C-alpha cells in the first residue's frame, strides 16, 4: 500500500519529483508508469532508453546515499542497485509503487527501523 509513512515510498517519490521526472503529487503517483516518466521516450531505441535509465538510476542511487543517508541492504552494492533499478525503469508498465518497493529492498533509508 502506497503510504507517506513508508520511507522508501516517500523518498522515491521526492527524488523523482525533484529530478522533474513527473509533476504528480504523492497521492497521485502510486500508479504512474515508467513510460510516463520524462526520461522514457518510446521513440528511442532500446539501448538508448536503457542508457538513459542507467544514468537516472545512478543519479538516484547517489541522491539516496549521499544526500538522504540511505545505506545498502545486506548483500546489495552500488552495481546491483543501479542494475536492478535500471531494469525496472525500462519496464514501461511498471509503476512508481513497483519502483519504491524495489528501492525498499535495495536500501535502508535514513531513520528506517531495523
């Protein structure tokens, strides 16, 4: 369930909003599809779209860790986190909820209970 009380949901929404990937309020973002994000251009080739997604995933990873104080979950490293996020970002029908759930499995967000 999409919730402002979930740090992964709130942080994912805030970072993508700040990066101007969409303009929706938190409450209207749960079902936003990856194909509706600014980086996703259906006219781009698959390799180009993947490159854009990887660049975005790398930015998001840095913001999560360096500005938001997130740490990797056990067994996760930067390469794995960026790769997994890239895969999801290039899946046009995946939603912001799917992305936030993935991020919750990759990162322990600052202030998140153990």
